[in-house]
C-alpha cells in the first residue's frame, strides 16, 4: 500500500508536464499505464486538465496605451553598478581595517619605536618590561622598582601606576578606532540606503545583468 | 514544408533581424519589439498585480529596463529575456504595493474568451473570470507567475525556466503545485468546471 502511494505521488508530479506534452516518451507510457489502472490519479488528471482548460480561456487585455520609447531614456535613478560595488568594497575594507586595528591594539602591537604604548596595564607589564630591559636579563629578575626606574630613565617615556596613561602615544589608536568605526558604519549605511532606494525606484541594480545572462 | 511553417520561419527571421538592429542601438527597431510584445508583457503584469495602474508602471519599467540592457542581450529567446525583466518589475511592484498596503481601486475581472457572446454567456464568463482572478491572487507569487507564463502567456517550460531564472524541475513543480492549488480553490465552484 505504501509503495502504491509513493507511485501515485510520483505520477501526480508528472501530470502537468504530461498535459503540456513536456514529458519524455518513456514517462508518457508510465503515466498512461498508471492512469488507466488508478482511479484517483485519473480523477487528478481530469481535474487538472479542466483547470488548464479554464485558464487557457482567459482572454488577453489590450494595453491602455503604447509603451514605445519616444527618445533617449533618462539616466538611471539608482546608483550605477560600479559605484555601488565600490561603496560595498570600501565598506568591507573599512570593517576589515577596523578589525585589524582592534586586534593589533589588543595584542599591544602599537608600541612605538622607542617602546611607547598607549594603554598600559599590569597585564602588559611583562611585555613592556622585556622591551625596555637590556637583552639577556630575565623578566623575573626585574623588580617593579627596577622596572619603574628603567622606564623613567628611558627618553620620551612616561608611565603612571595602575592602568592610567600619563603620556599620549605616537599612535593615536583611540582616534583611529573611532574614525574607522564611524567610516565603516557610514559606508555600510550608505550601501543599504542606496540599495533600498534603487529597489523603491523599481529598478534593481542587477536586473539588467541578470536578465541579459 | 507547409505554408504555415514557412510563414513562421519568415517571421522569426524578421524578428531576429529587428532584435539585431535593436541591440546595435536602433530605437525604431526597439520600438517595433515593444509593439510586438507590449500586449503579453502588460497582461503578465496585470495578472500578477491585479492592479491596472501598477501593471502600467511595471510594463513601462520593463521596456525602459530592456532598452537600457538590450546591448547586453546575448541571444536565445527574446520573449523569455523580456519576461524575466517583466517578472522582476512585477516583484518590485508587489513589494511597493505591500509597503503601501493599498487595495486596488479598480476591481479587475478576467474576461474569458467565447465564440458565442450572448448576454447569458457574457454573465457566466464574467463570473468565471472573477473566480479565476481570486484563485490566482490566492496563489503564492512564484506559483502564480509559473502558471500565468504557461497557461495564459503560452511559454514552453524552457522559456519559463529562462524567464524565472530557475531549473526545469522547479518549473515543473511550480506549475504542478500552482494548478493543483487553483483547482482546489475553484473546486467549491464545481459548476464552473462542469
């Protein structure tokens, strides 16, 4: 019984192509053979044929006016494809750059040539310590006092206690991060805005390319 | 070869020549294509949107988009290519209509063709057209488009696949489901089918 049901389902899927003459000869024989035996599928075929017959009686309406084009077509209202693509690429680039800056900042890679960093904390102390001590000296050998004195003696470096920063870095990391964030959000917003505008204007940006494929 | 097939071949050759010139930027030739296809394109839009104003806009947008893109037409069925643009224009209009949430002022009724236009026939055809319109409107957009392209516009499955931008299997499935859906909706009006 289950097998029979599966077979009926398969035949029912072939009924519309059968009505339209779009089936292969072997499938036509299969459908005709099945329909001759199965009353349910025969009823399905008849009802579908009647529906198709009704639809094909629907008359065509004359257009209310001519759609011929009188002259040069006005410029596209939506953003041209290359500009839109450039906007998206710029948005992606700004986002990637922002991610890179965040990662670099978190890993302390913005230390200047003279060993300066913007944000210094206890966690950073180890790495900073190794950058200001002479080669060959172990981190563990450097006490906090030594560390502070070493840093105070280093030219152009000022370090406070805890996580505060006394002197600004040569890298304006914070400003860079804020600027990139604003740029990424603005570019993404502009992309979305122009995309929606082109759709509202009834002209999809990619319609011509898709249609001409 | 019979006379009819020779005439069809001649028409095809003439159309191919017109398309070739239109692709080269000849506006007059493009307008000949517009005149040739504006009736089926407008009817597709009308059946999809059930709103004569929106159908007018969609048809106009179709031909403007086609004119802009015709230099990139790479052969094949011009009708299917044009219907693809028209389908996209219809989807855009459907989105716009949904945003505006308006009901069409003109309650469009599909008129049925009949060789016997007696008053009684006219009334029956009008009623039948109304039922079919409601049933079509109740179908999902994809199924409605496939059914209209096949049963009202008369495209073959390959052309429909090109116009919709999907595989032959999907076309078969959508047409089958669309017709079955229509049949179910119309079933309560059994007298229409008998």
